[in-house]
C-alpha cells in the first residue's frame, strides 16, 4: 500500500524488524491476533503498537512493570471500571512506548523509565481512551526538539488489549 517494492524483513539486534529505508513501522502478535502498521517517514517519525490478551498479568509481573504512582492510578481506575485489565493495559502501553522509542534511540527503555497515565474517552464507552507516557530519562530529539513524553490510544475489546502510538514531526497522535 505504500508503493514500495517487496523486500524481506530481517531482524535487528533485539529481534525488531528492520524496515526498508523511508519506512517507519511496528508489529505485534498474541494468541489469535497479528498486526503491522507502516507509514512513510515523510509522514511519521515512529510507530509503536502492541496487542495483549485482555486478562490479568501473570503472578508477580504487575509489581515488576509498574511504579508506585502507577499502581495508585490504576487502583483508582479499577474502582471506576473494574472489568478492564488495567495492569495488562499498562504493560501493553509500555510495550508501545518501547517500540516507538527504540528506533529513535537505538537503546532499551526500562519499565521504570516511563510513567503512564490513562484517560477513558467517556463513561458511555469506558473501553477506549488515551494514555500519556512521561519519560524519566532524556527523550529522543526529533527535528531539533527533545520529546519528554509520548501520547497514545488504547482499546479493550473482543478479548484484546490494543495500544498504539504514532509519533509525527509535530508531536504524538
């Protein structure tokens, strides 16, 4: 759909796909779901997508991927919308943050280096919303501007948690 010739995708040092020159992209998969999102780098700087099963995280993972302030935030959200797997949603959003970050920096980002906050779109549809990931380490410089946070979208539906970040030259979308 981008009008580019077919080319094999080879893995990079951390197993990430090496996109053709001029392409930004991300891919994800979990049981029963696979997706890829691609765009020309003239339109998009970086993309991060993630899909997870809409269920609780395995025992012990929640504490390892969350900060104390995130645990308090998720507890408040769970009081209002207990049917959503907030821990899994946070994990997925942090995966999307990493997938947006890594192509821009070439280095890893630890779970504790991004603090997430979630907002639901409305009470009418509490299964969609936005998230903001504040970075506690220097963010990537894009077109001369350091990015200290990423903003993304989330959706929980049909047994899946889906998160995405599209970073454009004028900011996250």
